[in-house]
C-alpha cells in the first residue's frame, strides 16, 4: 500500500484517515520537514496552519524535490485556497471532502510533479546539448589551441560554478603536466607549476585515465598539499576528468571547490560530456600549430626562416606606417665560418650556427624578431627602433660573437666574428625587399673593408 506523509494535528489526521482509505495509508511527517523512506511516498500533506508552513514546505522541496506537497485543511474556503497558492503548494486537500476526491487529487498531483520533473530534465538536457553542439562546432573550426581551451573552460564554469578551474596538458617527454590555463583566485600563481605524473589528483587522473570526484581533499591520500602551501589556497573539493584523444590521455581538466555544495555524479557527467569530444579538437589544433610552426621555423637553429621573415616584415612595415614609427633591420654574415666547416666538418659547422642563434636570442629584446636568412646569414628585425638604437644593438651582438668560444662542448675552441649592415624604415627603404637589400649591401661593404664591423645603409 502506498503512503502519504502527513504533518497535521491528531484531529485532522483522524479526519483524513477516515476518508483516504483504499490504496493509501498515512505516515507522520517529521517537524523538520524530513521525509522518512521517501521513495515509498506518493505525496506529502502539510496542515495549512501556523507560522512555520512556509519553512516546512521549503525544507521538503529541498530534501524531497520530486515529492508533490499539498496543503491540508479540515474545511476549505477561498482564503485557505489563496494562502495555499501563495505559499507555493502543488495542490490542496480538504479533509472533509469525499474519499474519491482526495485520492484523485493525490494521484493527479503525483503525475503533475513527475511531468514537471521530466520537463525540467528535458530542458536541462536540451541546454547541455546546445552548449555541447556550440563547443564542438567552434572547437573544430578553431585552429588555435588556446582559444579552444578557453572556450571549453568558460562553458564548464557556466555549468559547474566553482572557485577555480584549470586545464593541464601532458608533457610526454618529461612525464609531467603543465598548466595550459588556470583561472580563479590563484590562477596566476600556479601557471608556472609542473605536476609529475601520478602526483596529486590531477596527476593520478592523467596516469590512470580515470575521472575522480573528491569532496574531502584533506583526507584523500592522493591529494598533493604542496600547491595549497605555496599559493595559500584552501582546496576543499576537486572534480577532475581526463582529456583522452585517440586512445591516450593528453591532459586533464580540474574543477576546484564547487560553489554551493559538493560535486555530484551529475557534475561529472556534465564535465565528461564537455571534454570528451573536445579532446580531439584540442589535439588537432596543437598538431596544426606544430605543423604551422615547422613551416616558418629553421630546422637547425629553431629561429624563424626567410619565409616567415618576409611575412613579418610586411606586417611590421604596415604597422610602422600606420603609427609613424621607425623600424630597423640588421643583416649579419659570419666571418670565418667556412674555415670551421673545412677544419672540423659540417656537423661542427651546424653546431656553430645553433650557438650563434642562442647568442642572438640572448642579445636582443623580447619584442625583436630573429631569422636565419640562409647559410650563415641572419636577420634581426627591431620594431620601433631608429638607426641609433639599431647600431647599439648590432654592436652588442658583434661583441658577443667576437668574445664567444664556439664548440667547447665538443672539446674544441673555435673563434669567429660577424659583419653587420643596418637599414631603417622609412629612411632607407619602404618595402621588405628594399630593407633586406639595403642592409645586405651595407654588410658587404663591411666585408670588403675589414669584416667584424657595422655599417649603416645610405
């Protein structure tokens, strides 16, 4: 027999018991609104009297969200119906009504609440599917990994509100995780951290390929406390899922300290629904970025190549023209490089070029761009730099190359120098080809004169 939970005085309960009959029995409802063995209840009835009615109803809604709750009076009038509606009850029962009417009201209310719950779940599912469709569509159109990751993380925060959330990618060579994106109060503090495979919840998920829900981080043996110690952040709960693409884990998504309570299985389902189809999109974007990088990077020195140099110079000249800014190009050619190849071999020559690339990278600013133009020729582009500034930087590079002992790691001690030519926009040329030509000509004049020096174009 099905039960109806009731919170009412003895007289009202007896009156209701006389007429409810049939398939229903009454069971007392606790004053705190809790619903014992609620899976066996078809409805709850609360006496529409006293000041605590609204509190009891609110508690019932929270503890038994799928249970229809009705108000109960011994005799119903317009005022009672109005108060029931105002309080938010699902239905109203008059204990003095005929037996069939009360039973029908309880059954109907149960059906209405089931319908309402189904409608709510369908609405939530439709919303999630719409978000997922937008994510997958945008992720597959985007070829920038960072943009794909930001998109996914924004949607995760929208659906699972939390204090912090991050995405870590696997560095297979070093067997570590690096923070690709970290948001929240301490996001900037952890951005430079590296997590060993198996370390902490994120490391465990990356190593096992299994998701994790941790609602008491302090007592979980997998939890790594060093991150909280270093950032002064308090991690209470963690939801973590692997990013799996083509059968391997390429990273993890971590959500920390859920707002409003604990992480649930539903939260994990949402997280997995969001990240699973996007893992391939993230990896594809990274592979595309890597392939694109290879087309503009010199294989030997890892500097930019001449193909990228032409594109970059075109863009920078347009920007300089727009802002009426100066732009300088340094063209340098190594002196005595052929003798290294002849004396020590081509492998030693390749190593020398790599070491020159390192010297150049250390000698210029972060805003400057370096390219290997071809053979032992290099070009440095200096945005927003007039001739005087370019001469200072060129001299710094010249001195660094002159003072450097090459091939020490190979047990050798080679010395070389370099000749430099400098051209500026708009003083010497207005096009990428013009700037390269003018700086190249200036460099050759140094070569013909004495080598190991610098000259400004005219």
